């Protein structure tokens, strides 16, 4: 379980460092896990952030110490965020990829699929289960009423360093930011190995390096 001081850092430092970390959630007695492959940073001074709209009871988690969980509804689904250092700064967990190990064996795939079937009620393929902020939460079973404004718990929900490191990080502008709301800021970070499985592939045809995205070398361990 990552310590509080891991999260108590600037959002633009925390967002790329969360890539490769694993979200663990105990859902109905079964541990479900997802590797973080896509994040977006949001700052208090950023017009695209919820915090820029001001403090409210619903947004109070954004103004608390780093590592406070902030959840909200996006397009009818649940979204997961972690507060960072400084009031109003946070990181949105944009996409994940199912992760299997001794705690979350391959048999947990059926639980993820049961939580998040496709529109025809059929099991989604593994690579589509967590490709988007609401699909990630739906697959894991994370709900706004349960986890908004909460702290991590070793018995229920936490983020772990399992030694996974992206070999390369893609930086680009965030998705879905309205015009005039600082949509130009390059605050989105993607594990290049999983670019095909994030919300929208930043390396898709037509995207130009140096104009639409930038390649980053992860910091040494």
C-alpha cells in the first residue's frame, strides 16, 4: 500500500508516477486489481478542473491532503480521482488494465466481466474492461457513495507498487475538455505499452510527435 507521502506531491509529478501502479479493491470478498495505464492531472488554477469552480461540500476531497479519494459521476458513470499536494490539485485515473497475481488470480476476470458486460450483456474482452474512467470503476465495482471523500484502506481499497514500470510515457492534452477551459494543457499521461487500451490512443494515425504528443522517459527508480 502506497504511503500518504507518495500522493502528497504536485499533481503533474504524481500523474505520470501513478502509471504502472495497481489499484486493489476488495469487492464482495474478492480482491479485484487493475494496473493504471492512463492518468490526467488537474490543478486548482486550471479552468478544466472541478476545483477551479470553487469549494463545495461535494468537492471537499479535492481540498484535503494528498491521497484523499474524490469520486464523481461522469456521463452517468463513476470516476476515480486522488488528491495531490496543495488545495484543489488532483489526478484522474483515466484508464486501467486488469491485473492478475496471487491476490487477484485469473479467476477474478469473470467477476470483472460480470460487473461490466457489454451492451448486449456479453462479457467484454479483457482489454476493454477498464479502457475509460467509468468502465474502470464499473469493472472494479467502485461507487461514488461508497468512496468519495474517503482515505485508502488496507482492508478495502488501496494503491500498490508491484514493481511495474512503464518503459516510455506519452504526454498529450487531456480529453473532453471544453473550448476555453485550458483544453491545450498537456496534462494527460499514458503508458506507451498500453496506448491501444486507453481511452483514446495518443499514437493513432494522424497524430504527430512534437505537435500532438511527446515521449517521456520515466524517472529512474
